[in-house]
């Protein structure tokens, strides 16, 4: 795949750091349908049932995000995939659904996550019972004897929280936590919101994705140390809010590259009277419940054939990174796919057989099919970001002014076009040359008009 070529065959413009500033890869390019058939039998049947009931063509891509999120948080810290010595991957996933309002993003993940939210209700009910017993024990406690320990209120799902509060939750729920947000751009904006932009929320989320040690310092209480945090995130964002993700800091610190995007190319909603497959949905909920019963901390090795297949795909990704015109942000995204190949292989294996003691080649093959989709989604993402950055660049502002003039007047001289924009002469010249090359405008004996 040519990551930096748009529909007119023109390479994207980048600055010296590879930051996309000009003509993008085509962000309107249709993605192939999500490879849902790569899912094992139980989640596949459930996905088809939930998608059919939503009356929305791309809903199965959104449903898939919910299924992966449910499996990831259910597995939690109990299982890892061992790719080789010193390289293991957990099941943490950062997932974003892209779609306009009304495209059933939130309803699509509701079915898969029902069992996760039910577990949280059970945890709260158990906490209430334990708290009532604790209150009785405290009332009967006498100084000099061992003081009763307060129960922990474990939480599996959170919606809106700060990193400090989330660290407390994850300290108590060491298995893993799910952040579920209807509007994920709010999650981005909330980072460092209470620290006037000087906090370290982004770094905290980077460490949590990597399952690496992280710590939160508090002013009035002891710091919170998380040895191996396990966090999964799922939520939606409208395409017009993609600019929320497009700052230089977002592209450069690696957070964006850790996200898997579910981005359907079509949003046709039509009434359907399909009856849900209740048995298939129940089977999936039972599967997730079984994954929640896993315990310990086991690193599952790859079989010989699985390791060979993983190595092949790993090298294919890194060969793609060697493309000379690949923007640095896209290069970072591809590098994370090797880790995600391991994570998705682990999830595919355990959704096939929760009792697995290894990861086989079929799980790797299933995961690679998903990576193919996510590569296309990433290319589409950077196309959209390039469009945003192009509009916000000097060339973008100049092009907008030229188009406004020609649409208003119908035709204008080069001098008139330059007078009606505020950028420098070199910027104007580069913009004119690019617009001619892209067949946006044309010159007819000194009079400029739109090409189409």
C-alpha cells in the first residue's frame, strides 16, 4: 500500500519531521469490510446477531470493537502471549469507532459489553454486603485487637475519570479496567484538564497501554504505584472531530499510534425485522464470563508454526516502514501493529479456547486478517489529519482564499488572486503550482478559472 499517495497520485507534502501538512492520502477511500469472519465461531455468531438487529450496514465493524473490548478486559492481567524471551504482550486494546452521530456506534457495543457491566453490578453488590459486615465489625471492634480491614470497591468499567482516580481504581482492581466513552474526543480533551496542560496524563496512558510500571504522585496521600497496569479503552468519535487527534504532540508522543480505528466507509441505515440469535448472544456472554474466571499470570508461548507465521508478518510490517516517503507518524503506527499482532493473536486464541496453554498459527492468522483492516483505517486516518493540517497551513489558507475568489468571481488574473490572500509570495507560488498539478485551477491566456 502507498501510504502517502492521494487519489490524484500526488504525494503528501510533509515538513522536515514528516508531519503531514499537504495533500493527503485519500481519506474518502472505501475500506474493505471488517474481516469479521476471522473471529472464532462463538463471537462471530454473536456479532452477526447484534449487527443484524441494529439496521445499520457498518454496524458489524462497531460491534467488533465491543467484542474485542469485552474479551480484552475479561482476560486482563491473567494471560500474556510470549513471543520470545523478554517480549510478551498483554490483551490491552485502545479502540475508537469513527462515525457520524446516529450511526449506532454506542448501541453496537452495548450487547457485547452487557456481560462486563453485569460483572460490575455483581462486584458492587458484593462490596455493599462486605461494607455492611465491615461496619458491624468496626462497631464491635475493641482497641488492642486486630482492626477489621475495609473492603475494596472493585470497578471493572469506568466512564469519566481522572488518571489519579483511575489509578486508585486500578490499584484495587489489579485484573484490569475498561474505559467506555460515547465521545472519545472528550477523553483526549480531559488530559491534564486540571493541571493547566502541565500534567502527565498522556504519559500515564502511554505506560498503561504498554502494561509498564507507572506511578501517580498525590499531594496529600501516598503515591500510587501500578506494577503492570491493564487498561482497555473503547468509544466513538465523529469524523469532523478527528482534528482533536491531530495536534503535533498527539502525533509525536505515540498515543495516536496506539489506537485501533473502526471506520466504516458507509452508513446506510435501513429497517430490519431480523430476529436476534439469542442463543449466540448468550454463548458469547458465557464465553466472556469464562474468561473472567481465569486467574494467575501465565505467558502463553507460540507454537513453532505460529512463531514462524508471526515472524513472517512481523517482517512484512517493518519492510513497509522502510518506504522512503512514509510520514513519521504513520511509521510509528505500523511499528505498533507488531505488538497488536501479538495482542490480537492472544485474544483470538482465548476466544477459541479459554483453557489454551499456547497460541497456535490459526490465532495468528486470524489476528493478521484484522491487522490488514487496521492498516487501511490508519491510512484513512492520516488522510483526514493531512486534510485538516493542510487547511491549517499557509498553503491551505492560501488555497482556500484562491478558491473563494474564483467561486465568487468565476475568473480572475494571477495578480487579483495574489491580492486576495494574505500569505507570502513563495507560499502563493507553491500553492498555485500545486493547484495546477492537481487540476484544481487552469490558466487561459492570463485568466484563471476553476478547472471543473
